[in-house]
């Protein structure tokens, strides 16, 4: 006849695998529980109420784009240095603003981006400002030649 295997025997390796698997599962559960925090019916109802009462925008309109552009321009005008730079503001979409033009120092590029990011309604800033004398691709930007502060 053939050999009979003894498959019903429980070895020490099986016990080690069972205990280590249980410990890994317990550790994963503790980590997931601490990351998620306590979840109960009251917290779920509160989260659903916040989600239901969130502000909603139905359609992004040209009027809203103009309002956002005006708010960004006002924020740039409030800065003494950037008010003198030929910076153009374009609203490309909901919360998406593009800056083009020239500035005199590399610090002004970051300053302009920080100011525009602080405006309510701006989510993303495409900062395409060039530094005069540093960027070889500096081109003339069409538009008024007088500084923004002088235009009023």
C-alpha cells in the first residue's frame, strides 16, 4: 500500500504562525483604530449634517471670474513693490489663477504667489512671472505701460 501521511498533527511551526498572525492582526487593528478615532452614531450624523450644509457652487460664471480677478488685483495692489510691476492676472477656471509678467527680483515671484494664494477663492496659482535680467526668455507683455498703482 502507500504511505499514510500524518496531516492531523499540529507542530510548533504551526503554533508560531498562528500566534504571530494574531499579533500582526491585533497590531494592524490598533493602528487603524487610532488613525480613525472613535466612530459612533452621533459623529456620523454630525459629519452627514456638515456635508449636507456645505456651500455649493452650481455654475462657475464669468461674473465670479471677474470678482476673483478683481480680488487678486486688489491684493497685489496692496503690496508696495508688486503694485509697480507689470503683472497680468488671468482667471482660467474655478479657483485657478495665472500670473504673467515681469518682476525685478526672484523674491518678488514667491511674494506674488504667496499673496495670490491667500486670496479667498484661489485654490491654484500658475506663477509664470519672469525675472528681468535673469530669465533669458523675458518677452514684452502686451498691455498698459504704466504701473498698476498709477492706473488707479
